[in-house]
């Protein structure tokens, strides 16, 4: 039997709830739809961190962010700092995944695969073992004058062209098994849209080719007074949330239109990549895996982009796979973590596995069972940059999601069977005290078993923020991210 080739396609900032494969009725993604039709689809897949670089360092290695030590998006990080530390005395370091932590590219290269990566990296050394093809920006004029294109869209054009060319030439001709990655940026370009439209969508100068999408059912915070203070004042943390804080409902609907616009663009590029694989004559012996690094707020709880929240829109990502020895055309229940990616692929390829934070889900992928082998999944948050650090953790199973931040009275508990939209926090209700305690214990056990330093971590002083009345619409001043960026420029 010939070794199986692998083609991994990744999107950035794509929530599972944005795709028709997961029930979205507005989304137009014909190429992902046709891939989903023949795939095994994991219903509830979650990222180990709702932020690009920590998530990527984690899924390439199947190690949690506290293990890789990649916890933020900064190229130079001052972390972790612990309770009682003098933060000014903690040196900044350039984090990199340790040489002692094996990564996907190394393990497959050692097994005789040619490993080649196109597109977005943001890996802090976790792509070791891959031949990383440099990316270039290919500028493109706006196709809608109201929707901004920046480097992310420009890089995707280059990534698509190089992936397509390689599959049609070197990929088609090689006798060596390959692992190729097309790592696309979009729909991440939505971040730049939010910045440009921070003062409103300007409908008179915003041409539409169809009706605006509706707002999600959980657009409004049904119980914002019942959420952790970190969540209540998230607009104080991140510039994009600050930019959107004074939007009205129409502005949010235009933002969603733009998000789907970027998604449709990347879907077309995914179609080109899938067609190139077909033309290479390697499709019959190639497993295709599609997923995203993390999700997007999509106006749920009035949130845009992602920042420290563990809600479904930000943390639940699409994941589907098809190809040799994969039972497609079916849906898999249970919870799945992107940490399961590497051990599952190694198991599928018949490569001797190391020990990982994730678990092989080959049984569900092959059709031997219809659910995952996870009792729960976990996700971590530290900070995006620095100086607004509020560490958090999520424990999620098929029944409940529990989140905990290291500030006083900062827990959430959601009944996922009856409240998938996470509209009602149960953590403070006496009738759920016993269930809450069960999930507290699950987190404590997880922290102990994985060597997580969570409960020793310190929070930043947020006293300079969170001064306006409750509600994003009352936000005043700059966000912590912007204040930090200004301090860098002055220094």
C-alpha cells in the first residue's frame, strides 16, 4: 500500500458557525460545501487558544500554550509573570518552541515525507521540518469600494498561486509521499475592515449584491451584569472591540456582510487548490484536512474579531477531513481539539507516535465509531500583546462549558444542550452550585495533570480602564492595546 499524501488547508479567524456545513443559511461557500459533502465532519471542534500564534504553535506540536510557552502574539514577550512578581524586573525574551518538543513537519519528514508549507506562518518555530515557502504580497484593487483589502488578502493570492503551481508540478511528479499545507489568511482581513469603518458603515457608499445578513440571536448580552468583569469591559482591552463599541445594529450587519465577503473570496481560492489536486492525479491517494486556527465574534454578544473569550463563535472551529481510509459523508459527535490533529494524522499514516496533549481520533475518522475519544477539551488565554493580562481557562464537554478568569468572581457556566448561544451564565445561580463545583474540580485536575501554571499566574492592573458605565456602547478612551502600541512608539 502506497503511503497516503496529506493536504492541509487552513483559514484564519473562521468560526464554524459561519459555514453552511454547520447550519449557516447566509454563507456562500460552494467549494467548502463540496468538500464537506464527502468529509467526516467534527461537530464540535475547538481551538486550544483563541489567538493566532499560540493556537498555531499548539496544533503543530499537540502541546498546550503553557507547554510551548507561546502565549501571546508578541515577537518579544515578557511572560509568564506570577503572583507577587515585580513585573519590571522580568526580562523580555524571544519565545521559540523548544527543540525537545517534536512538531508535525519533523515527524513526517523523519518518516520519509516531503513537507512543504505555503502561506501564513505565525508559528514561533513550530513549523520546523517543513520547507517553508516565502510569501509575497500581490496587490489587488478593491472589488467592492467599501470593503478594504490589505496584506492578508494580497498574501492569499500568492499562497494560492504557489500551492496550485506546486500541486500541478512537483506534487504531481514526485514519487515521495508529501504533506502540503495551504495556510490562508482570510477571512482575517475583517480586522482591517473594522478599523476603517470604526465610525460607521456609510450605507450610501456601500454597494450590496444581496440583502444584509441578520444579526445573530445572541447579539445582545442577555445578562451582561452576570458576566466576569473582564468580559463586561472587553472594549477596554482590544482596539477592534473599541472601534465597534459605538456601532448601531446596521453597522454590525454591514460588518457581517464584509466578513462573508472575505469568506467567499477565500472559498474561491480553496476551490482552485482542490481543483489543482484533482489535476495532479494524486487526489485518490491524498487525505484532505480543513480547519481554522480560531473563530471570530461574528456579532455574538456584540463582539467582533476575538479577544480572550471562550464563546462558541470564537473558539469553535470547522474541522473536516476526507480521503483514503476516512469514512466520509458523516458527522462525528463529541468534542474535538485541534491538539488532536497531529496524533490523529500520525496514527492515520502509521507513524510511531510520541506522547502528546491531544489524542488520536482515528477511530472516529475511520468510521469505527461515530464520536470522539475525549472526555473534554481545554483552551487557554493569556494576553494578545502585554499589559492587559487576565489569564483564563476553558473546560468544555458535550454538556457544559466552564470558564474561569483569574480575577475575583470571574466564572462562567453554560448548559450547551439547552443554551448553545451562551445567553445565560449559570455560574452564580444556587441551583447549579453542585455542577459548578464539579467543573471547578475538572479544571483543577486538568491543571495538575498537564503541569499548567494557571493558578499561579498574575493579572495586570486594569485600574486605568473599565471606568465607563457598563456596556460596550459607553466605552470611552483608547483600548489597552492602543495605549501599549503608543508606548512602544515613544520608546
